[in-house]
């Protein structure tokens, strides 16, 4: 059974700081891994998708990496802004099923 | 156009009632899901349908019954609602291709049982 863990559960940083969110999973037989953002009271917004054959994906200030052999993914956020404050979830996607981590709640202070 | 749409967005109802949440996707995806997000914000899969066939049914009370009339729709019916059913329910869809499997989520349905 796939288990996904995100560390830390919460993170507070000053504006402008670079930061890394971690996601680990127990079963490396995955199709891909997807990072989401969720704002309070809102749905999930897809940020980045990394296919199982890829090592990383970049979108603007975001960079996600994937190391299947070690069961780890990281989401790197450069030059953080208050607008980045949200909960970030990683989802490990297998055959017809996705397993989510419990999320990291990020607060970026002005 | 909204890719994955679910209705209603907000629902307040009394214990013991029966309610349904509808979901439709216009992405041509072949797999649809229902997720439950509880008060602690943990997101757990409930059901997964592929081409109208149930492929995943996690440990969910049988008061919850998904219905997929076609590939574009997956509705969630809940009987005899309980206080613990209060949560946000997310519908999602995906299409598995050789490039992978990206999941698209609906906006969520906030269910409050009083």
C-alpha cells in the first residue's frame, strides 16, 4: 500500500527566502507525481507534474524534482512571496489511484 | 469552460437525510474519482471509476454510493447522513496516456451535516 509523507507539516518563512518542501513515498511503482496548491476554502490547483521517467520540472519560481529510487520528491520555491502562502500537497499517481500526502502549510511573512 | 464541475458547492443538511453531489468532466478523461477532505485537511480517496467501472473502493461506509451513468459523470449519493460526514468532497478526473496521468480537480463541495 502506497504511503505518502510530507515534511514539514507547517513552515513559516520571511518573504524573499528560498525554501524546499519534501514528499516521500513508499512504493516506487508510480506513473508520475503531481504537486498541488490549496488555498483556504478553495479547491486544488495543479502546480507541476513530473512523469516517472523525468527528474525534474520547472514552472516560474517553482522547481520539482523526483527521485523514484529513493522515493522522494522536493518542491523548491525561489524568492518566496506572501501570495505563496497556502497548503502544498504532493500526490503519487499509480494505476487508477492517487495517494496524497497530508500537505505542508506554508506561511510567507511580508 | 470548467474542466471538472461539481454541484452543489455548499450543502447544509440535517442528520438522517439523503443527499447527492454531482460531478461532470468535459476533458474526455476515462477515470473519475471522489476524494474526501476532512477537518484536518487530509485528502483521502473514496472511489475510482474507469470507463464507468468501479476500480477502487476504499473503506467507505456503504451509505456512500457512487453512480457513473457515463464516462463524463460520477455522482456521489449519501444515505442517512451523519455528523461525521461533514467534510469537503472533491471530484477529479484523469486520463492515463503514455505521457503519464494528470489529475484535474473540481472546486469541491462543502457538506455540513447538522
